[in-house]
């Protein structure tokens, strides 16, 4: 437990560095730009959505319900397509709120990665040992979380690959930060009063 408490600096540094890496990935680097496409007739689509007065939420179309599984009209609509998901937000996105939640997410994930590292590694672990455990845990955290959702509610393969590349980069960055700051954290842990675990 004392080692986990001593890892506050790599946890904080990871959250900040990963926030900026995420910012660069989505706003500066070109690899996410082709992930989103513009509708051909956006104005008509907007008018249709407003006219329908659809409440915010996530909509699957066509909506295939077990109770209608034998209905010939439903079967024909389902087989004919198109298929997809419409996600309507409750309000205009708040950049400040979303940035704060992104930092919070990176903090929480970094805390759990620190927990794994503190449980799996000795205080005197080398950079390579720390990097190996932490980078693998972080890569799993940043790449595997959405796989099951992607299997069922898919996005284009290219977008998935770009997210996977980002996740691997975030994992490597996390491994490097923990590897570099591990000796200082181990030294700090030795000075802390025993907390247990």
C-alpha cells in the first residue's frame, strides 16, 4: 500500500501527458481526420431530425425485436438495410467538461495501473521490468475496453485501427513514465510510515 501511495507522481504525470497526447492525436495529427464523414445533404437530415422531435439517446436501425422476428415486413426491412446506430446528444458538447472528464479518466486508469504495478513489482525493479508490466496493462486498458462493443456495433476498420494505435501509444507513454519515476517512488515509499499491504 505504501508503494501505491508513493506512485502519486507517475499517476498525475500520466494523466497530464496522456491528455496532451490525446489532444495531439485528435486535433493536430492527421490520422483521425478520415474517421468521420459528412452527410451528403446535412441540411435535409437536420430538418428531418428536428421534425421527428427525437429524444436524445442511442437508436439502432432497423430495430429488430424478438417479438417481431416472424413478421415478414420486419424481416424484409432488416434484410434490405441500411443498418446503423444514430446517437443524439442531449446538448451541445462542452469542451471544458469533456476535457476535464478526459483527464479524470486518465487519472483513474493510471491509478489502477499503479495498483497493478505496486502489487506485481518489487521496489527495486528496473526500468525494463516496470515498463514491461505497466505498458502491457496500459495497452490493455486503452485498447481492449471497447472491443466487445465494436464487435456488435461496429465502426469502419480504419477508425478501429487508429484507436488501437492511439491505445498502444498511450500504453508505451505510460510505461515510460512509470519506468522513469519508479526509483523515486520506491525511495519515497521507504520513507512513508507502514500503511499495510
